[in-house]
């Protein structure tokens, strides 16, 4: 699944408020998805900032290490030709400062890395919520009919989609019966018609389960298939 800012905006755009609130109650403890979207944007900004700081600290630590090595080599060179106490103290001071500075940089980097990991974990949890939302929303339109980026799902549009898929189920079943009634029987035609009927039934079941379980809609299957049958009868009468 591909969850990004544009996809999340699409998901929230194509859901009517009643359906969105029902989904929030079911899967997000009633918390607003809009607030989660805002929190996700904040997390992305914070993670990018922390990663930038970690990169700076990495190069700073590398610079300190190189400086310490150069200073150490220089001090060793001086020590070979000069053995006075001042030179020795200077070398120890440089070494001590380098160690303290390098350790401070390393500790800060560990702190920033840990904070980045914590925020990344929270971001993954939010993405998991939106991935579940993506599954639910896309299941309301398993055939991708219409404009999937702007058409808003309401109880009426979901009912209409169910009627449309019910039409396909009844039509596929009717065609299967007709194929089975032919003589001589064609195994290829029967297999093809049966496969199509199973696909149509699966699409209908997918939409129906999500509409009822995920979005809490009160749909009447008898009424849906009654409308689908009437639509099929009109279609066959043409």
C-alpha cells in the first residue's frame, strides 16, 4: 500500500462526514482522522528536522575525531624533540578536550537517534490507521467506478453501488443458468460463467461487509436485491 499525504487527503475527501465518524468510532476510538492527519504532518516535519541534526552531528563528530588525530600526531612530533612539562600538559589538554567534545557529540547523536526512532514508530502507527482506512474506502467501490479521487461516498451512493453490484450478481447467475441449460453443454462456457458469477458475488460481499461492519450502515439486503432485480428486468426488456 502507498500511504502518503496525497492519498490521505483523497481518503478524507471522498468520505462523507457521517461515514467518517462511524469509521472513527469503530477503528480509532472516536478520535478525529483530521487530527491524526495533522499529527502525521507534524511528525514528518519533526523527523526530517531530527535527521538533519543527526547528519550535522555525524559530520561534527567526524571532524572532531580527525582534529584529535591530527593534534595527537602533532603533539607526538613535538614530544620527540621537546620534553618540557608545558608541552606535555598541552598535549593532555588537547586530548582531554577532544575526548569530551567527541563524547558530547556522540551522546547528542544517540539522543536524537532515539527520539527519531520514537517518532518514526508513532508515524508507523498512524500510517497503519490510514492503511486500514484505505482498505475500507476502496472496498466501497471495488470496481473503481466513477471518479475515485473526488466522488464522495454517502449512504445513498453506497446503496446505489450495492444495487449495481447486486445487478451484476443476478445477471451473472441468470447467464450461468442459461449456459447450463444449453445442449450440448460446454465445459468452457460453464467454467467461464461460473468464474464470473463468483467474481460478482465476491465484489458484492466485499462492499456489503465493509459497509455494515466498517461504516455501520443499516442496509437492507432484501431491498437491495429487489431493486437490482427490477433493474435487471428493465434491462432484459430492452
